[in-house]
């Protein structure tokens, strides 16, 4: 038998460099877009005393706390272990079939040449066998449950924004779990670095909504960690959506959008509601509306209840309407 954490390690064990690269090359770009969207900042040099908030980002191995218990579960040996193992290669199996299909016209072309006709017939048979093998493996991969288990969890498992220390709950730090990101990227069939950018964006969005300084140099001083999860994840996902969309439209990072879109779609299918509520907002709620709601929430003018938060969005949406409907599919 094998533990789920061992499957995760097999799938994501080569991802460290890609995740580290995402941190190195994208953080400044993501922060610039988030500052523009939220109008919040980590550094304020205006006034009598300058203020600065440091939110460290650590790229680490291992599993986050929500996955630790699941990771210790065993996959039954035999047939089921084989299926889960095949599932780790689902994207490669799909690529194998695709390449085999693309090679068929080559075999047809070779068959037109007398000297190659017999070999072309042999190649055609072998290609058909490869396609058949890919289809058989794909049918087994479709039965694997690891990706579903990972995308149905209503908690951050790819990265976490957490208090810097128990005694300083009004500050935060970010941990990015490269093995889990690598595993999910491989199982989804998306670029690992691109998925890491999405995760970093999500966790930085948590940080900006929490400790970002507004125009009066105020942070969310109390109540952030006790706020309704639907609000905290909804805010982070709203700003992640908007940031990744900007990265795609303004900078051509299509693969980052693809990683976000594929992950979010699967979370919706698998019932991770905290991570898809924002999809009801992105076509109707402007960044200005969200900013006003966030400021009132931080100041304690809105109850930290999900229904109250949604009601406030509806109220401000009439005052700050969205200028145009966004196409994001």
C-alpha cells in the first residue's frame, strides 16, 4: 500500500525550481496589479512617520496542515494503487494520444512512396496500437481520485496566508507548498510555474486585504482571522481573478490564466464553494465597489457575515456600476 502523501510527492517532486521561479519573476508584477485594484499598499511614506509592512513568502516542501491527515491515508494496493499511479500520468497519456494522431498523416505520406509502402503499413499498425494503449490508460486515469480529493477541500492547500506569530495576529506571512502545487499542476495538465503564480497571487490578495494600508494609513486591525471564510476566500479569489485576467490581457500570460481557470472550474465541480463564490461577482461587481465594501468591512461597518457582505456589495454596486461586462472564459 501507499499513502496519499507518497502519491503527491511522486506527482510534484520535481516542481521546486518552477515554483521558486514564479516567486522570483512574478511577485513584483502581481503586487503592482493588486495595489492598483485595491488601492492598498504595504509601504506609506506620507505623513509624520513612514509605515512599512513586510509579508515574507516562503517556498517550502511538505504538506500544509489541511492535507496532513489526508496525506496519511492509504491507497489500497493492487488495482486501485495502479489506477492512482496511472492517474499521475494523465496529462502525458493525453499528449501521447495527441502526438500519435498527428503522426498519422506522415504515415499516409510515406505510403505514397513505393520504397516506404511496406514500412508505412507497419508504422500505421503500431500507431493504432499506441492510440489504443493511450485510450486504455486514459480510461484508468479517469477513475483516479487524487485530483478530486485535492480540489474538493474548502481550505487553502497550495499556499497559506497565516499569522506571523500567535502573539502578533495582525501581521501575516505566506507559505507556498511546492510539492502540492507541482502535483496539482501535473494532475490538471497545466504549467507548474503558472499555477504557482496563481497561488502566490491568491495569498498576496489575502495579505493586501488584511495588512494593506489605505489612504489614511489604516490596516484591518481587528477581526480578520475571525472573519467568515466565504468573505476572506471570496475577496482573495475576486482579486486573484482580476489580477490573473490583467496578466493575460495586458502582459500576454495566457498560461497563468489557463492554470487559474482549470483549477477554479474543477473546484466548482467538486464542491469547493469558498473558491468559486467570486464567479458570481466578477461580471457584476466593479473593483471600486469591492474596495468600498472592503474598507467598510475593515472599519467594522459591515458585519463579518457572508450574507451581510453580499448585501453590502449589492448596495455599493448601484453606486459604482461596472463599466462593461468582462469576458473571462
